[in-house]
């Protein structure tokens, strides 16, 4: 979906009245229901603070269920991207994301979350997330999560707030399209104990909800994914490791099934975070037995180093050097500058540079909501949507 410059400006002007200073984000349903700002969990959405990462890894079970009762259970997330022309590409502006989000509790021990993009990178969207989590197992914070969710990974690349993705997390190998940057259907066991966070997942494809129960190994990968991390809350650092073992289907020239590619992935992650900055890095390694017909024993390697500087909640700077090598070699330096008009309305400027390629300059306008400081959007089937003070009693 392409827009003229005039249309882009109209979209910006239409959003500003909604968000100065009235709206919140990332998972606006919980910001609205819990009566908090998105800055409690996020640096610049969807980037996470330690508390936000802990809340997400616990599948939101640490939130107060009674405060969500009777509040609006859905929200919107919008991103508009614009890229300047260079010698290799034309200028373009598009709606990169238009998503409907929903989240909440089903009783005190079950949480749910769903994200359905209407538009994703300019195309009709495929279900991003749709899961249920049974929480509080074994008298602790353990949970069983079933559905489609972000691939468990030490730094959760889906929560990066640069315009460009992490090369390390998007690289594939031959016909093996499994990548940690994607969401996958599966079942996971999650938990926390003191400063430890752990996860064991069985993952399949990243298809839409219509194919969620199609567990045909000839069409989707099968991956066992184990993660362990230490630190991040009371400690200023986090150390994490990940190990994956799986298989991905191979196709012949006619599109028929032609066997399986057995593969492994492993990585080690480190971050150091203070109130005003974060440094994070990861090394990622893998091996594919047969990523393509006629190709065997192919290694996969990647690493990145990233520095993020936060100037209050309004302004942020990110610098990243990223390398990914499997059946091709990719390297990139990324610089992003972010300014928030409100906690949930921001503009991001990015310059991405790669060897032998012209620099790419992009701008993104992002918004999510609704939310009002000191107020909640409430909803019931008879009276519809209302705005009430946070101190007002919540009803089902």
C-alpha cells in the first residue's frame, strides 16, 4: 500500500491529537487495565526494560487480574514506514504494520494474548501471536503456553525497536527458513526462580491460524528450543544461552517432498543495563546437514554488538553492528534515532550501511493505544466503551 508524501503527513497529523499526551503502548490493553504508563515496561516500544522482559517471560501472570476486569480488551498498533531513494531503490512509503491486539485473563491462573496484523510489510497479515498460558504451576511462576508465540530466544529479537531487523535472527540456510525472528506454533514450559529464567519449547511452523493444526513434517519444521538466562532484575547484567535441535523439510524442483534437513543452533548472550544505557551482544552458531539439494554440512554463524542510550523516555539512540553468515554473508551497521511525542507515539529515523551497498535512510511513525493517564477505557456489552477514573471500581 503506497502513499504520497501528502498522505503520510495527513496520517501524522491525524495521530498527534490522539497522543499528546494521552496514549500508551506495546501492549496497550495491559497499560490501560493496570493503570500504568508504557514506560514502566518499555524503553522505546517494543524494546523492553528488565521489568517488562520479566513480565513478558511470565506470560503476564504477575499483573493484577482484578484490574483487567471490565476494561477494554483490544487495542491497535500502527506503523508507517518511509524510505528515501538511492541508486538501488526508489523512494517508498507504506503502512508496514496495522494490527489488532487483544489480551487478558481467563480466571486467576490463565492468561491469553492475540495479535492479528491486518497489514504486515504492505501485505495482508498472517496471525502474529495467539496463545493461552496456564500459570502458577508447582506453586511458583511456572506456566504451560500453547499456541503461536515469539520464538524463545535470549534477547527476543521481536522486541527490538530499530526499523531494520537483527541479521543474526533473520538469517536462514538454503531451504531451511526457520528463524528466531519469527513467531511459531508450539507448546512451551516457562518459569522463573530467583534470578534464573528458563524455557523449553517444541515449535512448528510460522503459518496462519488456518493451518495451525497442520503438523505435517513435510511442510513445517520441527524444533526443540531450550533457553536459560541469569540476571536482569536485581542484577545489572544478563547472561543467556540457547540450544535448538530440529529438522526442516526439503523440496525438489517440482515442489515435492525430498527429505529433511537436520539442523542445530546454539548461542550465548550477554547484556549490561543501567537506567540510561544498555550494551548487549550475542554469538550464534549452527549446522545444517542438508539445507538444500546438493548442499551438505553447511555451518551458520552470526553475532552482533549493540549500544542503546536513553535520554529520558522521549529520546533514544541505538548503534548496532550485525553479521550473519550461512549460505551468504551479510554485514550491516545500523544507527537509529528515536523521539517520542508521547509514551506511545514516536518517530524513528534510521541509517543502515552495508559493504558494497548504498546507505539506506528510513523513517517510521509508530503508535499504539488507546490509553489515558489517570483513566481507563472500560467496556461492557450493555453500555459499550466508557472512560472512567482509575480509582473507580472495576466491574465485569
